[in-house]
C-alpha cells in the first residue's frame, strides 16, 4: 500500500469504528492529514473533552493520552505507540513533590501538563505552554511552586514579576539542548528572519526571540506574519509543517538537535493498526487517580479558556 491508500483505509476505519484521532503537531505530516484534530497540548485537551466518538486515538506521547482518559473516563483511549513517553513527564515523582510540598506548605502547586497522571493527583492546577502565564496570573496566591519545567517556569516568572515562583530543576531535554550561541549564530546566518521560540527553551535562548509561544502559537504567528523568513525554535517537524502551509515563506530550524524521538515513534502504520484493532496501547487509570488528577485539569480548562 502507498501512503494515500493507507490514509484512505484509516479514514474509512475510523468512521466505521467510531474513533476520533487526535494528533500533536510534532508528529508526521501524513498523520496530521488524517487526524480529526491537530494542535498543541492545550488544544488537544480541550478537544478531547468534547469529542463524541466512543474511542479516542492519541498520536503523541503518553501524558497526552492520560489527559484524554482523565477527562473522558468512559471512553476507550488508545496511544498509537505504547512506547511514546515524555522524558520530562517522568522526571519528578509523587514522593519528591510531596517532600517539597511539606517544605513549602503555603505554595500553590502548578504542574505543567507534561507530568504523569499520578503526579497530577497531588497538584493544584495544570498549565500548558500556551496557558501558563494566563493561569498563573489568575491564581490568588502569590506563592507558586512550578513543576517540572524550570525553563517554562522561568519564562512565566519573567512575565509575572509580582509572583513568587519557586522552580525545580526539570525540563524538556530536547528544547533545553539548544544554547545561546546557536540562537546568535542562526540570527547572523538569517538576518532577515524572525526567531520564534518555544518557552521550554533556556532563558538565554528565549531572550533572543522575536516571539515566544506554544507549538500552535508559533505556527499561527508565522502564518499570519508579513515577514517571509523564520527561524523555528521548537521541534523540527514544525518548520516542515509550516513549509507546507506557507510555501512562499522560508523556515529554518534553530538547531538540528530539536528532534523529539518519542514523538517520532508513531507512524502512519501504527495509526492504521490502531484503527483496525490490531495495535495501539490502551490507557488504563484507576478511578481514584482519575478523580484526583481531574481536579487540576478541570481547573486548567476553566482558568485557561
Ligand atoms: P505544546 O504542545 O504546549 O506547545 O508543548 C510542546 C511539547 O513539548 C509537547 O510535549
Ligand atoms: Fe516531552 Fe520535550 Fe518531547 Fe515535548 S518535545 S514530548 S516535552 S521530550
């Protein structure tokens, strides 16, 4: 079968088997083409809540599929590749955060959505990269413990100097691998280009950015901008998707290191296998985890909407 034949079979099978396909923007173009919804972590969480289908197939990483299960426990939730995890989501466990909470009892615990369902059960509110500043600014308590991404946390702290934000040493190994010299070099090499950066990058990289935002934020900015050249400071796939969307503009990756191996695990054939009942990893969470973790995801949707 060629790519188009597989895509057509997926489209038929998902209709036949009442499956909604959600795909994060970091996955391959041929998967985005057949998904019901694509977008950043926030957009996918919101869509997951309203999808009418009985089964949701997440093409992304495990914490995203867990978020769908937490919001729709009655649905069957599949992750296209069971091996696709997010290293940042697994950096901090419940015991560590419980100990930090004992040290800082009067702090509101804000968890980046890139955390496990188990960790979310002891946090107060979730945020995504596109909603973090808005949500933290709306929290009454000035004392915030922001986990696990210290780079996103530092960006939020910069935007909200009135808050007392405590950070721990965690983050995305992919975005954090880019250094300041690469940002300076890229701007030198492409003097007419705007630098668009994800806030998971280090503060010394973010400092050079013309725009800072989530995956969707970066895509929308580039699509609407009158500028014709952009250096893309997030996962490599975004430069590729933008090149399809805007063939008359030019997109340069900020660094060759910006490849999330976990997002690359899901292939079109994995999606095909999942919709025909021959693949995909079913997400199972116990009722207690769902109830407790849901509080902070609901709070995110309420405050971030
Ligand atoms: P967003 O989808 O919020 O841009 O986050 C990027 C990311 O790294 C997802 O894991
Ligand atoms: Fe996790 Fe970073 Fe990959 Fe996003 S890009 S899934 S934060 S490792």
